[in-house]
C-alpha cells in the first residue's frame, strides 16, 4: 500500500494511525536498501512536499528535510563542517537521493549528519500529530518520537570540525565525531549519539563489538578524537 | 499499474507493480544497460541512471515514482550505432574490460561532462564514487575523460594512451582498443542474463544453516504439491557421482569430494535442495515447505582447529584412488565413518590424510637447510596470516540452461567452457557431444569463474526437467556459497649473512580449503612455486599442508597462492634485513635470480607431478627494481608536517607464470571466408581481458588484413576447439600462441593455394595489406577474396582452414616490483596509501592500454585485500558481512593518491610476439610493499591481513 498524503500533517496522522505497518518514503536509500525498513511495509510517500530547499533568513540557514545530501554539499549557505559531514556518504549517486530528513529520522548510529548537526546546536522544525514543533537535533535523536522533519535550522556562521573513522570510505562508520562552539558530539556505531560540552562525553558511551571494530577500539578513538588536529 | 515517462527522449508507456524497483522494470523493458550487481545495496552502481537530471540508483526508485519523469540510460548515449565521445574514450583508454557496469560508467561520465565540460580530477573522482570498478582500477577513468574532451574539442585523441612497443609491428604493442569494446560499453545484450527468455524457470537453492550436519531426513512432499514447482532435487534423487567444481585439466589435482547434493552439509550455505519453479516467489514458498531434519556435528574453522588432536573430521568417508593408491588403503578405509559422509576420490596421490583433515600436502627443497642456517649470522622465523577474501565480480555467478534438439545448451559466464562441458557431462551422465556450452561475455571472474559453481546444478536441473532453467547467485550467496581466496598461515624461516646474502630459506604453508578440495594442492603450491624461484639461494625448502574446514569454500583466485606466499617471504626478508642492519634494497638485489639461473627448486613444485627444471628466461626484474626505487626515491625519508603522521616506503619483487607448461593446451581454427575475410575460432575464454583482441591482432600481423575483416569467435564448445581455459595467466601465452599458430598455418595454406592459382612458386609469394598475395618476382597479385572464391567455386580445392594447437614445456615468467609509500597516523591507526607504483615486465604487451588497466585493477584489488577486505564468520561459521559495504570492498576513495603502472620492455622467447602474462602477477605485490612501508613509517610489522587501524593501534600498544 502506498499513501500519498496531500499535506505534511496528513502524513504525520497516517504515520500515527499505521505506526506498526507504515514508513515514510523519501530518498529511499535506506528504506529501500536491501533489508531496509520498507520491506513488507506500507509506504507514506512524502517526496512531493515543498521542504526541499536551502534558504537563509536572519542569520539562520533552513535546510529542507527533503534536500539531498548532495544539495547540502553544494550549498554555500551551509556551514562547511556540515557539508563535509554530508560527504561521509561516499557515493555521489546515493548522495543525490539520500535526504537530510531520512538520515536523521532513521536514527542510525552511523548517521552521516547526526554528530555535526548536534554539535552545531541545530534545531528541527517538525510536524507532530499536535502540530508544528521545534526541537534541538540532539534531543530529537535521543528520543523515539515519530515527528516528520520539515527543516533543520542552523546558524549560518557556525564553525566547527568533524571527523569520521571507518574501514573504507563506503563502509559503515565506526565513529563520527564533531565539535562546534564548545559542543561535542559522537555518533558511535552500535551505541548511538552522545553529546555535551566536554570531550568527556566519550565516557558516557556503552561501546560494543561489531563489524566496524571492537568496543576497545571505539572507546580509544572516542577518547582521543577531540585532541586531534584538524 | 501503467505509467508514462520519457526514456532517452522517447515517450514510453510501462507496466509493472507500483512497488516494483525501477531497475527491474527498465531492464525488463529492454534497457539492458541498467544492471544490478548488489541486490539493491546501493554500492556497485551498475543500476545508475539519470532521473530527472540527477544521477541516481534505479534500485532506490519504485516504479510508481517514474510517472511523468525523464529518464536516461546508457542506451541513449548512442547516435544510431555510433558511440559517443565518452564511450569511444573509455574503449580507447582500456577501461572497458569485464564491463558489466561500463555502460553505467559511460552514462555517469557523459552526465559529468554535460554539467562541467572540463572537470577537475576531484570532480571526476567525486562522480566515480557512484560506481564499483573491480577489474581496471580507476586511474584510466581520468584519462578517458581527458580523451573525451579532446575528441569533443579537436576531433581526435591527443594524449598518449599508453606507451607503444615493437615498431616493426602494426597493432601488436599498440593501444588499439578492444574489438568487443563497443558492444560492451554501449550496453548490448552480451551477458548471460540477457539471453534468458521470459518463460525460463528459476532455480532456487535451499541452503544449510549448519556448518556441519548430517541430513537425517528431508521431506519435500508438501513443496512438490505447490503449483508451479517442476522438481525438487536433493541428495536422495540425484546421482551418486562424485566430482569437484575446480576447472582444471583432467585428471585434476583436486579430490572428487562432493556430489550435486551431499547427505552431510559441510558449511553454512551448503546445498540442501534445489527447487525448480515457475517464479522466484513460488520457489521461496516451496523452500519454506521443505522439512529438513539435521544432525549437527562438530565443526572446525581454522587450520589450527582442523589439525588439533581429535578434531571433528570434515570428510570421513571412503577414500578411493584412481591411480597410485597406497598399499594400506583398505586398512585406512576401515576407519571410515557414517555412510552419509560420501567418498573422497583422488585422481592420483596428493599427500592427503582426511582423518587428519588434510586434503593435500607436499614438501621438498634443494640444498642443505641445516648447513644453510648454520652459516647465517642472523635468522628470523615469523608467521604471517592471510584472511578469507571474496572475488566480488560485478556479475554474480549465473547460468541459463535449456534443451534444444535433444542436447543440453548452457549459456555461461565462465573462464573454462570445456571444463564446464566435461563436469556437466559427468554430473548429468551424458556424453560431451550432447552438451553445448556457450561462453557469453563474463562480467568479472578473477578466478571464481574458473570453478564450475553453478553450471553443474543448473545444467542438471534443465536436463532432468526439460525446462529452461535460470540460476543467479544473490550477492550474499557469492560470499557464503561460492569460492573464496584460501586463508593461509605462512611461516617463513630465513637466515642471512651480514653482507645480506641469504643462506637458507624455509616456508611452511598451512592453507584452509574449506569444506571441499577445489584447487587444494595448486593454490597453496603457488605460494611456494611462484616465490621461491625469485631467489638465487642454494638452500631452500617448503612444507605445505592444506586442511579441510567448515568455512565457506575456497578455490581459485587471481594469483592463486602467490600473493600470500609473496607477503610472507618478502616481509620475512625485510625483517631479516632489519635484523642484520642491511638495506632492504641491497638484500633484494643481492639475492634475486637473473636470466640463465637454473631453477632447481621447481623440480618438486609441479602441480601434482614432477615440475620442470628450467633456467630463468627473459627477466625485467633488475630494471623494475631500479626504476621503481628511483620513482619512489628509495632511501629518502619523508616527513609529515603533522607529528601524528609518519611516512614510510616499501616494495616487493614479484613473479607469476604464463600458464602451466606441460599441462595447459590451447587450440584455434582460422578460416578464410569466401570474400577473403577471416573468422578465427578460438577455444580461449576472453573474460574481459582482451584475449579475443590478442587473437585478432595475431591474425592481422600475419595476414595483413584490416582489423574489421577479422572476427573472433571464442569459448563456444560447438564451433571452437579445445582450450583448457583462461586461468593461471594462460590466456595470452597459450590461447594467443594457438591463434598465432592458426594464423601462420592459414598463411601457409593461402600461399600454397595462391601458388597454384597464380602459377608461381610458393617461395616467391608473400602477403601484404590490405589482404592479398603478391609475387616478389612477377609482381602479380591476387586478393584473398579472389583466391578464396576460386578455391570454393565448384572446381577448386576447398576452403582454406588452418588449425593451431599449442602446447609447450617452455616457461615464460613475468617479473616485476611493486612500490608503496604509506602515511600512518600513530594516534588513530589510519593508514593511507600515498603512492603506489606497479612496474612489470610483461614481455611484449600486446594490448598495452588494457595491460596497464589490468595492473591498476589487480593492484587495487590487492590493496583491498591488504587493508580492508575480510570475510567474517560468527561462532557457528556463518558469514556475517555478506555484502559489499560490510565486507570492505575498496572504491575510488581507497585508491592511492599517486598511482602509476609501468611496463618494463623485455622481449620473451616463447610468448606470442614476445608476450608474457600481465594480470595475476599484479595481485602479488601490495601486501608486502605496504607491510614493509608501514614498518618503515612506524616500526610495526603487520603480520596479518587485513592491516587495519585497530590492529595497528594494538601493535603500537595503544589499545
């Protein structure tokens, strides 16, 4: 079954109504990937909505959730370290489909953007069953709410740094770290996102062994990554 | 549903289920260039299209989303039948090889040039991140873009494509493009999947969840009742014939240790049942209805586990020898276990002892090891471990079989058409004349398609059901149900004097062949037979054992065992040089062989028989080492601005073979057609390497015909003649020599016939372009067309047909040296290959542009094996990273920053036009070169594959 909601609010309501059987479909690079979330599910097609632009207003950059990672890379409005993070999706063709909203909404522990946007103190503008709401990216990612992201809002002049560790450019990341304006964030494969105002956030993570590396390796990287030079 | 969209500028109406993947719909609608290499993993990019102006993977677009859209596929790049500039440039640059996703690559680069007419290297690299190239590396893609812009701007290629060799020859040694390049890059239906009709039945294999278990019972009755199920094959209704899947000369140096289905499963993914059904969905349903009761047995996964006292036995059935049975065989067989174990049939002794899990063994040597080590000032004894590697061809293993005229016809992607025919003949119990194998274009082999992994079952399924049957591995099955590179433990003991002279060299190799003995002797043998002969050392010995285990199967892989042996032996030499305080280059130069050195060590290193002791022939080793050392500035220490990054250099000398002298055999037939053109039927199997082009060039050089008047038909067992196949680097040397012989014999026949027709003496005649015989005395000339017409005009002497058959005991060995400069971050463990230089002596490179790309491709693969690729098994033997992303296949992001291939100009005495092999050898150098460079950078010897950051940090004591 494919739903074609006419408004974002309708999409959110459908998602709530069919919580166990339906998923949003945007770029499809995760949902439609082998063994992805769409397998056997109904689809709520949100590709027709208009939050697919990157604009600036009052020193803030509004990144539409339906913008692709390639759109982010190509936009001079977006802070450089966030553009760099979008490039952690190594494949150009994949980046041309994968959306910002999808990358955040799936809450993958190797999300390309999660650490960078969290460190950037970015905010989500989103639709919930109760209407529009704003929420910091970090808080959203650590919750399990099913809101539909419309925009990611970030300061235009935000500066920061981001670093990825992974077996190859195309494999799942072991760890992604970002720092901006005194906010530190870590996306750790198998463990998820942590953030805070000190590099000691690395101590909050429960590290696990997996295909991307041992718990000890990840813990080591998390412990030193914020001391590395650019 | 039905929808309209625009494809390649044409309004099209398509019909499919709304949630069908657009890739599948486009392919079925005839857009054959939109292929699938990864089952919608979003990795390989064979499914790349331009969708509403953007490059996207068609697997990530559902059919309904195509309504009203504008789509471009590679089919739209052609102008009539003419290639566009990018496609022409790709063929010219030598990157169209196995070419499964070459059309997608052409589309990507065409799109790029539309967006950015003069793209930078970084911009080219950026779009090529979309696509996985395994055969040719990425380096000549940059050249292709440059050539395409030149063609656009100047109407011609202006850059040098490749160096040229042998000025006296017209096309040999010159970059001319592959003769099948246009068909491949334009997306013509040239692969097996393109030959499958709509009414084909599918074959689905139910696989074992256990690494080792007896099948106690199997009930297929419910599944068989399903409408649309033609048959279900199991161990209980298929032949008892024991065979093996390695494509090797008959009798094979591999045990016949399997049936189509066994009553004991020996690895996770082993065959349990084969379902022939109308559709994949019905086959899945049927698979779910099959009730299998297993009796799990103990399993072993490593050579250490396999050799342990009391280890579970992978094979414990009756052992049979077809020749050379040991006197105590009857006693030995009294130890056989459950009858469900089956049999192990050796064609001749391979040093096996299945009661110790030993599938094969061999030992030997020259000189006096004790004396040699006693003379040494220092000795190192080290162990190196390699991992289990998958070939990852872009086209998975695939076969289509059907019955026609009472015969079994198989369309295959194979390196060994004649071995396929023989083994299918055995399995089906029908003679070879009842089987027709057609080798289609092969979308990547690298050794895995030397093994008959799917043709046996597909052929049998078609033969017993009478249905047209199609089988294709999933990408996951490629990992757990296919063949892989043998993991090996290589122990090297090496002694040397203070001046760098090696006094003794010993290798102990323990290889893991998995559950079956495909290539169990030959692959590990290569770890010694293609490494020890590099050394001019009087005292050398080897001891190799090959163990059965319950891992996914191992088999042939480009380079066979040589990359692993080279890794061990060169690393050990570097360690010894370090211990002795001798410069590594000095030690290499002091101990390597040179032309004329008699290779006594080869006596014991034949493939199941006594080896040929021969002198070193043409050898470009000195030049490769000297040039490479100059290029990488050997001895100059590089220092990074960042104190965390340390830089080091390393290199390795390498060798391989050119086929198997005394074992390989190649044949070809050249026919002068009625209009004076030539069709050459070659038994050789071109798997994208340009072998057909080599055959065509041989005809051109001999008969002076234009290339467009020469057609090569190859790999078809009905129309061609026997060839052992494309493996062991035999293609150019054996099949090329057979084509050359056929062309020379055809020339003799042409001259003899012309002498009669022209009333001239044969010795006064010769041939010249564009295809005629002329008299050196009278000046008379006769075109091939006139000659041929008269020969078949009713009163003539018949069509001129010549047969070339090539066998030899001569050995043409390619040599080379590969160099690496790496940067190592001692805090993060990151390893970057900054520079990689591959220098090889290939004799006369007949297709130099293709040769260079094969060097890039093989070196890139080898870099992947060294640093990233690793099949990981869980505690139950299940492969847990059976996809390209998790496995660690290297993409353009992993390519060295500075990557060069260079051909050392050496003419060989035996190869066609002086050619030797090119591709396999290029797999051998990266591991030791990088390993030695890492030590040079940070003082750590990395003694296992893959050399990961985590392992490096461990060695540095940081974790």
